[in-house]
């Protein structure tokens, strides 16, 4: 888990101290490293807190800049198929300085533009500033596993992994959204892209937000949707079982790519036991754990 916050605007930003404060508010998300970026006009700022998982060296430091210094990225999550994508990009002539998935995202954007998330297998939210196009791009993974909040007003767009980091900017409003609160109390979750605070929204899963830094306009579009059902009339049950097993094992193996120890939570259910059993095929020294409380047991 990492965390980031930032802003983009057509206007020079006098109030810049809040961005550093927002980074400090995200310390619990990334205690290993921190970074801060401002463009030369002080109209775009990005802050990042890093929890090192892949490539623990400084080569994975964020905000990460492209080789020509025109593209800047902050990223929270993991791209599980980054090695496969890196191999494709190397074959196209790209040169890498690190072994982390963050640099793969940068190079993927240079090659495929905003079509790149269609090639990602993973969990992520990210903010990318393209200085050539004077555009800020926000993206969120297909399932919305990684959070991304934003506030768009007449002065620009402000965004972060957590609302509390945005509240470090005292110029942003703090008014309860009664519609969002009603949805949360009645359904147990907020409706759509609403939050409990008026003017603050979440970027929906599988969506991209493109912000124009020249005229303070933006557009949101969907890059992924749930696939349509496939007919299985002409396949056997054995084939489907083998297919499910292959997909599960492939997904687990990709998610085990890490430069830090991995643990498996055994909750006592079938799903966690199945995940651990499949993981044991490729790793013989798995670390597992369970959690119990006096009044409740997860075993």
C-alpha cells in the first residue's frame, strides 16, 4: 500500500504547503520513502508516500519522471503482469533503469497512451502528468480495489488516496453531503461516485479522468466493463475445472512477485485454503497466520 496526493490547475499555486502536509497525513500508507514534485510553473504538484514491495532500491522512488522529464507519475498498487509487459516494451526498444512496476507504467504510457490500463492485470490508482500535452490523467483499477478521491473547482482539481489528505488544504470545503450520508446509512456504502463530503467524489472503478491543465476542464470515460457471458454448451465439466484451476494458479503466482516476505491469512474457509494450497506448488516456505479474538474466531 502506498499513498499519493496532488493538484493540477491553469493557475500559479501560492498555497503549496498543504501538499507536503497531505503527504505527512499519508505516512501510514507508505513509511519507506517520500517524494514531492512541482512543475516549473507551480501549477501541478504531486506528492507520494512509498511502501516498498518490488525493487526496494531508490530506482523505484516516486514521483517518477520519464527519461525526457516530461511525464511524471505517482502510483499506488501493483501491476501483477509487469514482467510480461516489460518484456514487450524491451522488444520495442525501451530501456529500463529499475526492476519495479512503476517504470513499466511510465513506458507503457509512452507506448500506448491512455489505452495502457487495458493491458494491466493488477490493483492500482495513479496520477500521471503529461507536460507535453499539459494534461493530468487519473486512473483506477477495474474492481476499484485502490482508492482515489478528487475535488474539482474553479481553481483546479485536487486528488488523493484518502480524503483526510485533501483536508490538509484548508481552501477546500468541508460540508456534509446529506445524500451521500443517507446512502451510506441505508445501504452500508456510498452511492455512485459520491462521498460523505459535498464536492468530493471518488473516481469509479475502471474509469479514466483526463484533466486539461490549460482550461480547467475534464472528462471521464470508462476503459473496462464486465465481460458478457460466454456460452459453455460445447465444453465439458472437466475442461471448465482445468480452466478455473489454471486461471487461479496463474493469478496467484503473479501476485506472489515480491521483494519482501508474503503472508497468507487462513480464515478457516475454502477460499483461503485453496489460495494457500495453489501457492504452495511454487513456494515451499509459505508463511501463514490466523487471527482469533476472545469473542470471535477466524479459524
